[in-house]
């Protein structure tokens, strides 16, 4: 027989193995979920199915950014309770998320929490309840994120420090490839060594934006995502504002979410490569000191020269077609200017 406890307004069942299983919700806590989708119909279906197991009231807004697959038809057919916003064009992740959050606010003005969730995720049983319980128990925490796993169950890095010039250097001159491999999981590379090593929650600078639970009060105080970030880094900028407003940000490793990663961005590699570095440069301009900006741009130029050389070498050795070489060369050249 299992054991039942009361925890942060929820009934928690303890199974024979000692695992906590959140059963019923005894208060009126509600969560609004904003999901932005672009040509991820199958993944979106699994994401929405996983949310159906959450025992508390969950209100979902899916913003479709002009998908060409059957995402819109699938949501209408399989999930009629979901608020579907078909924009007809790709507004980017930040604007799409803002559209979803604004619709949630309009339809459910008394939401307790807001979850920003990628469509290529599957929420494990109890994950949302654990995140909610953490915010219930820690009133000065403004954002909490789960442990992320790859589809094979391995750890996916999801807790990071705010960007530094050293992190830019190590991104472009990767540990284990150019620099010593021991730097990969290091503080210098923006990692938290305890991630994957402990089940205890810990404070972080920012999570990966695939899954973030926050409070409406935080959104009211710091605003929504900056829509000038079309793709990438928008969660880093937003978390910087959250931290600047005095809120803490934590990871709760006992909440677990599977994340495929890059399901939309892989659809156009050249565009996504440009987008991530353009977003990083926007972040540097806004948040870094002149000295930090100098070193960020120094490592960026050197790194793009290295990538161009690697593409040329691969082409010379027959490992890269001419058209692909030209495309990579032009992308790296434009970024490194």
C-alpha cells in the first residue's frame, strides 16, 4: 500500500518504491501554458498529450507560426479545448510566446502561474506539479525550470550562467576538440557542475527556454519577451531582467521534461546559424561592458575564420559539396564581419 501526504496544497502519493506521485489538487491553482509551434505536428501532439495528465487546471494556448504541415488541423481535431492562434506567418519565438501569454491573460485573468513550453517537449508525470509546488514554497523565486532529458533519457544541459567572453571562446573553440575537454562541464563554460549530480534544487542564472514556469507578477513587473530576438537568447535577456528586478531563478531537478531540441530551427540551418549569433550580439550590446563586448567580438571573428577554414578543408578533402561549402563560407563570413 502507498502512503498519502499533503504537500503545498496537493495530495502526494508515495508508491512502494518511495517515489512521490502527485494525485489530486486541493486548491484552485491554475497554470496557463504558452506553446509556439512551427512545423512540429507530431512532436506537438505528444507534448499536448503529456499535458493532459496534469491533475490541476491547465489552460493551453498554441500559437502556430505559419506551419506548412498539419499542425493547425491536428490541434483542432485532437485538442478542441486548446486555444489555437494561427498567425499565418512566422513571427519568431519571442513574439509568438507573447501572443500566447497575452491570450491566456485575456481568457483566464486569474491564472496562478504561466508556463512557457516548447512544442518538442514531453512533460513527465508530476513535473508541472513539482514546479508549482516549488514556487508555492519559495515566494521570492520568480522562475523555476525542470531537469531536461534527451529522448534517450540522458541529461540535457539546461542550467547556465549569463554569457561571458570566456563562454563565447569555448563555444567557438570547443572543449575536447580545440581546448581541454575538462572545460566542457566547467563554470568557465557556463555550466553548473551540480547539474545531473544532485536531486536538490539549486539557484541558476537562467535555464534553457524549453520549459520555464513563472508568476504573472513577474511578467507584470519585467514585461514579456523582447521581440527583437527573433530566435534564440530571448530567454537569457528575459531572465536577466527577472534577476535585475530582484527575483531568483532555480532549477528543480525532481521535475523532469523530455526535450528533443532544435526541432524547428533544424529546418533551416543557415538561417538559424545567423539568427543565434545575431541574437547573441544584440545581447552583448545591451548587457555587456565595453571591454566584454570587445572580447566577445574578438572571439567571434576568430571563431568564424576557423569555421570557414574547416569548411574549406572539408571541401578540399571531398567531404563537402561545392554548393554546401559556398553556403557555409558565406554564412560564416557574414557573421564574422
